[in-house]
């Protein structure tokens, strides 16, 4: 009886590994490529928040420049990530995956550092820019959780927690609610991602 249970366990494990290696590999790239254009638009909109969120407080030129730098860096890193995903789709190699993982690591280091260095004095603007950056990073990290791992780390792949990746429509909704929100009851149309 124990032998039969072990056989079933081994079979279930092998099927799970097989599904993770094949079923998810095609899906993760499709999800990432569908969401990346929305993320790029979000990155560009961070730069426009300075002018669209009339909070009544005057920003210094250093703060404005810092916010523009966050926007440019996010846009540049996300554009690179999109190129790398397309390259992987055309030629799925371990090297291509490593380049994607390196780009995600850079994004996770660069954006928070730029955000912290910005020292945005307006609390409303700071909150909204932080929400935008966090939404971008959370989504990119959910892509990373879907990336297939090399065969040597199959155990890690089976046990690794997978984050839920929001669809492009859900990303837009979250951005529009968290970042654009409302300004005295009026929606900020120029801030929204469509």
C-alpha cells in the first residue's frame, strides 16, 4: 500500500513539474507582454503628475527634476524589459531569462532609490508617486515569480510562491484609483491610464 502511495506522489510531482515547465512558460511571457505597455504608460504618467495634481504647494525645481528622473528611469527600464521579453519569446534561452532577471533586479534597486532621493515635500504628490512606483514594482515582481527556473532548481520552482499578475485592465484600474484618485471630488483625467 505504501509503495502505491509513493508511486502516486512521484507521479503527481512529475506532472506538476511538467506543467510548471511547459504550461506556465508560454503563459508567463504572454502576461508580461500584455501588461508591459500599460506599465510603460504608467511610468510616463509619473512625470506628468507634477502638473496634473494641482495640490496648491509649489514644488522646487529639484523635486520636479527628481520626479521626472523617476519617470524616465522607469520608462527606460520597462522598455528594456519589453525588449528582453520579446527576445526571450523569439529565442527562449537561459541567458535571455538571466537578462530579464537582471533587468528586474535593476528596476527594484533604481526606482526606490530615486524615489527616496526625490524628497518630495508635498505629501499628496509623494503618496501618489509612491503608489505609482509600488504598483509598477509589484507587477514586475509578479512577472518574475512566473519565470520558469532552470531544471537544476526544479524543487525551488515547485515550492516557490507565485504572485498573482493583474491583467492590463486591472492595472489601469489600480493606477487610476491609487495614483490619480480624485482631487477635491474631480477625477484627474490627464493622469489616468487608458
